[in-house]
């Protein structure tokens, strides 16, 4: 079940007084589903007019992050997919004003008359994108298990003890074949006020692989996990860790659900989730995109260093 057209935030009405029983306190925007909507177990809602801005902090100075000259701003939308374990009939969508919570209020589809309540999805996905003629451009996406999703990837990253962004670039090198350079940046996200998050980062991992098997990015992620296993005090880790990548967007949901392997026949290790972000756009709006772009630049620098150090040339 899908609400096809994006709901602009300007068309939402602020919920001033009444909240459903069990809803966390706060101010919410709300939107009613059509009265004749049919019951279902899958619902997709698209919200239009999404705006974000990164700021750089230098001592006491806070400035907006510069917008890349080659990035044209197209209006962004966020799509939330709810999956329930049984059929439900939605009544109203609630979005907390600080984007920290989005939920559907409705009824379980049953011959027994039940009171409406907050419906808890068994799984949810969030995708932020902008439209293009041939295919929408996905800026980032994350996947969540049981519970209500948040409406911003920064807030999603706050739910992890730490997160890594990782990117691999490959060059064909004369006399060697394919050379893959990988960079991973370790970060943490903390709420500072309202819907503002502070994200601190540090370069953490670099690697060169010669003639990698299969998808070089997935092999690099697998190798990165092996390195983490050697360095972390316990395995699997005690806290949840996110890994943000720009590869295999269409496979990430299945990899997160452990219904598809991460690399060869190995599944994604427990305690880890894979998120998606692109380096091509959104780098002045969301930190996940900015960090992926930084990994991309550092991996290209690694490849250049490799050529100089070994007296090699690109094909």
C-alpha cells in the first residue's frame, strides 16, 4: 500500500492537544490516511520538502558547510516503509517535530472489534532521495528491525555506539591487474539539542588489495570485519555498530536481514547493520554522505601513493 505523491510539510497540520495513548510527549505533525484505505501489512509514505544543512565547527565559530559547486540542489523527499506482522488499517500518521519518531496510529485488521492503537512495525526502511527523469537518486537509506523508525539518518546513527563509513576504489594497474584501495572512517553521533546532532570522526583504517574477488567493495567490507575482529576486545561487539557504504544498494536490505550473504557464503556479523549513502550528492546536508565522499577521496589518494611508491602506471 502506497501514498504515491509526496506529502509536503506545508500541508501538514500541527497536533496541538491530543496524542494517542502511549505516544511519547512532544509536538507532532500529523496526516490522515484516506478513510477508504484498505488494510495491509506493508505501507509506504513519502514526505516532501525535506531540508537539512551541515555546519562546520571551528573553535567558537559555527558556519554552514559549503555546497559543492557541481551539486545542483533538487527538492529532497524521504520515503518510509512500514512492514507489520499482520494486516492493519492505518488511520493517522504522526511525525515528531524533531524527526526523532514517526509512527502510524490505526487498527489491527480483525473480525473482532479492536480499539485503535499505535501500530509497531516488525521492520521499517527509510530512504531519502530526489527525483530524476530515468530513476530516483538515492541519497541515503537505513533499515530497522522491530520498533518505530526515526525520520533522519543522523538520528538513526545516534542509536549506535559507533559507526564507520567505508569506501573502496579500484584502478587497473599495468603489470598487476586490478588494485583496490579502501578507507574507513570511525565516527560517533550524539544529540546536542532538538534535532541537531554532533558527529565526531577520525581516520581509522586503510588497505590495499590486489585483484580482489567478486565485488571489491564487499570483499573490502569483509576484510574490514576481520580487522575489527582482531582489534576489538570482544566479538561480536557489545554495542550495535553501523557501517555506511555506497555499494550494492539493492542488496543491503537482504544482507541486513541475513537472508543474503555479505561475501561469498558469510553473513553479516551480529551486532552490525549496513546503511547506504552516496558520495555524489547531499554532502553539505548529511554527514553520512560527506564522510563517504571523504573516504572516496582518501582511497583515490591511496591509489596514487601506491603507483608512486611502486613505480607503476594506470592502464
